[in-house]
């Protein structure tokens, strides 16, 4: 469920484009505003959920550590959002090498199904690109988070 909400919200955020405001009715403005507000809310909720999860797993993190973690999560959201924009709007495609992240491929097969359900007009190649970029960004983010956690554990073990 969380993947679906994240993908939908990031896709909506990255596919937005300017509109001719002269032809937009007040109702359309309100609807667009509500969608944008909902998207921002989803993104912030996802970031908070990930931050809370890290905090619950590693209770000895300092306030500074949590700020760094929140910045890493913000970077993940920005990078993945940018990648979604490049894929969906610009139609960019790149090689998709195997990512050895320890997560079963079947997990990402399920994510691909969610992507195709949420964005039914995309083809398999585009869905594969989205899933690859998600997996790549998650892997990089997890490495950064692991570094912070490892550093904190090293400090605790040295005391």
C-alpha cells in the first residue's frame, strides 16, 4: 500500500506542467490545489514514516543523526521524483543493471504491478524503468542510512 501511495504521489508531483490560467475555472483551480496538497501530504507522511521507522529500530540516534537521516530521506524523494519526471514526462530510458541489494526480485515485481495499476497507460518498459530507479534510489539511500547507523554504533562501542 505504501509503495502505491508513494508512486502515485511522486508521479503526480513530477508530471505537473504549467497551464494557461485564463482557461482554468475556479473549480479546476480548487481541484488542482487539492491534488497538490494531497501529494505534498503523501510525500511528507512517507518521509516521516521512514524517519520514524529508522528511529524505532535504532533508539540511540542523536537529534543530529535524525536531522542527517531526514536530509537523506529528502534527497531520496527529490532524486526519485526527478527520475520519475525524466521517465514519464521526457521518456528517458537507460540500462537497468542488476542491483544486488538483498531484496528479492519478487518484491519489485509486486511494485511493478502497483505501478501499472496506478498508471495504466504506461507500457512494461516504462514500468521497468520506474521500478529500476526506485530500487536504485532505495539502495543508495539505504547505504547512506547504514553508514550513519554504523557510525553511531561505532561511537557507542568505543565508549
